[in-house]
């Protein structure tokens, strides 16, 4: 073990066994490896049951014990994350009570977010309204769909807004993508999103240079590369929109600049100002998040260089991604999505095996490691992005791995 991650002793690929071992069979075999060798339908059912248990715990802790009082409404670390998990549970189990409770929580978050100054999916009112409209659509409640869409369209992205994902323009656009994906193209029309996309490109060019990176962005004075506040997150969002040829070329060349200047390990720096600190293997900063952006680039540009770079990044995640944290933003749960994304892109079962390995590690050991203080349960323990909510979401996604996507990020 190191300070940041557990040593990964699992092999790159293990064939599933035809049957589940008997009680006395393979007594000496590690329980984690036993799980990993299970037939996928059996493992999937175990993961689903664990996810539903986690969901119940999270609902009690974030909704029941709080007496339905919303102190933090956000999807990232607050009560809206519970609603997002409930929607996923409904999609997997078709349990209508999950959908009804989800709707009830969103209404409370709607009230709590009414004076929020943030506009993004993860930290702002856009997340509340976007999720509210989609859940209302599942309930066939057109009146509430109209209400949430009206509220969403009243959100204004200020001229001095940041460009990044967590608090800025890209984060607002990700909510637009979520609505268009779930309610139909042009629910939020391109006439509305194009000026925001153009503004991001314009700002990126001001800091970029044609000789190096055509696009560059700053967050708190730092030129960051990661998903949360930097290049990987912004470029990922931009690639979901129709860009003019010059803008598309700038996105492509910026990604090539990142690949060219990655660490020899295949990992990516947190920021341009510190190109020597090869430490972080997270969704928010480092190889995990960049890999998801590279998979999207391979799809958009049909360029092998991006897929090969994503696979290189996935090797870093496999070697150093069993983090001593559980969450989706900076933990094992989020890192598993690198392999799911590559499995969806390539159909290569070795990537599915690696996603299973990370999920099985969590299923087999997370509770004990957290209880023993060897693993961090999250700054907000029951949240979607920092806590066990992300682990529950991953377990539910593993029931249909070919369609599994990192929540809010992969559309």
C-alpha cells in the first residue's frame, strides 16, 4: 500500500467460472478473487442488492434523519445527489416508489436553490431544474415538466462567469445536454447554447497559443488540465456540440498538446504550472478524467491516437487507481468508469473485467476498510460524488455495463 492507493494484486483478466463455488470449495481463495470469478449474472445481482442497501442507508441519512431539511441542495455533495441515485435505482428496478421519493426530494431542492447564484449541473440550480424536468417526464407529469423547463430557461449565465465544469459555463451546458438527451434534441435549442459555446471558445483562444495549445483556461490563476476546473472537462462538453471547423480543429489540437505533454507514466498533470507532480489519478484531476475525454475524442474524430492515449491512461488507473477513497470524483468508484467507457467504445472484455475488479474490490472490502480507518469514506459520506452514493451508483450501472456512463459527465 502507498499513501494514496492500495496495491492492485489482481490480474489483468480472469475468466468467469461456469458455476458458483460450493461452500467448502476453494476455501483458501481470496474472497475478492472469488467474487471476480463469478458468472456475470450472479455478480450483477450481488452488486444490485448491495446498491439497493446503500440507497436505503443514504435516503435515511440525507432525507429521513434531516427531517427533510435541505442544507446543501447540490447534486455533487448534497441532497440532489440522493435524488439522482433514486432515479438510477428506478431505471434499474422500475420501483415507482423510488421515482416518487426522487420527485419529492427535487421539490425540496427546488425551494432550497431558489436564490442560488451558481448555474451548473453539479453545484447550481440548473441541476435541480434539469433533473426535475426529466423525473417529471418519467412520471408523465407534463405540468411539472413545463414548470422545471420554464425555471431552467430563466437561469442566466453571466458575462463574467467562469468557463469550467464545476462552477462555470461548461457546467451549465452539461445540464443542457442532459435535458436534450432525456427529453429530446432542441429541448434547449442550439440558438440558446451556441452563444455560450462560442464564448468558451473565444475565452480559450485568448489564453491559448497556436504553437502550443490553441485553447487554454484559468481557474483561480491556474491553467488546469483536469475535468473539474480545466481543459479535460471543458473540451469534453464542447465535443458534444456542433462546432465550426476552426473550433473543432482547436479542440483536436489542444487534446494532442495534452497527449504530447503528459507524464511518461501516461498520467496527466493537474495544472500547466506544475508539470512534474505525477500524483493524482482522479476523475477531477489526472488520468481518470482525461481518459473519459479521450474516449469521447476517439468517437468524435475517429482518430486512433485518442483511443490509444485513453488506453494508456487506463493503465495508470489500473496500476494506481485503487484509491484509499470511495467516491466518484476522487475515488475508486469514479475510476471504474474509465474501464466501462473503454468497454463501451471497444467491446473488449478485458476492460469489463477491470471495471468488475474495481467494483468487486469495493463490494468485498470498502465497508471494512472505511470502518477500520484505512479508507476515506468521503468528506460528505453519503453524497453522490464524494461518498458512498457514488459507489451505489456504480453498482447499479454494473447491471448493464454496455450502457454504463459516468453520471452527469458522459452523455
